C-alpha cells in the first residue's frame, strides 16, 4: 500500500506496518510493527514520527537501511522521502 509520509495527510484506512520504503531506495524498519489508523506519518533524517488522530506524537525506535534490489537491504546511511511503501502490500521481503 502506498502511504503519504508528509506529516499532514492522514492515513485513509487501518494498516499494520512492519517497514517503510522510500522512493529513493531507503527503508525504515520500526523496532516493532505499527498499527496506524487515521494517523499522520513523517519520515526524516532522524527517523519516523507518527502523529496520532488525537494529536499525540510518537517517535518509534527503528533502523534505516538501503535497498540494493527488491527484497535485499543493506544497513547503512539515512534517507527521507515523501512516498513510502507499507509492508502489508508491495513492500517486498527481507
């Protein structure tokens, strides 16, 4: 599933996400899966920020990695992107 990670657009339906992949070849994997429903997400150099529907902000722990090719990740660097893939659809595997 394609999610907009601009920090202002709410997620339109409930999703369980294991990792996020950006259009520019980076991936952010939270330390534990996230259930998102009506929340807003933003990816940046410091990681993921989730703003819940009630206004509470979370910064889940996790790691950045880069994708060398579909399904393969190399752990180094940091990145950001506005469009990301959620792990439940189309994100590939490890």
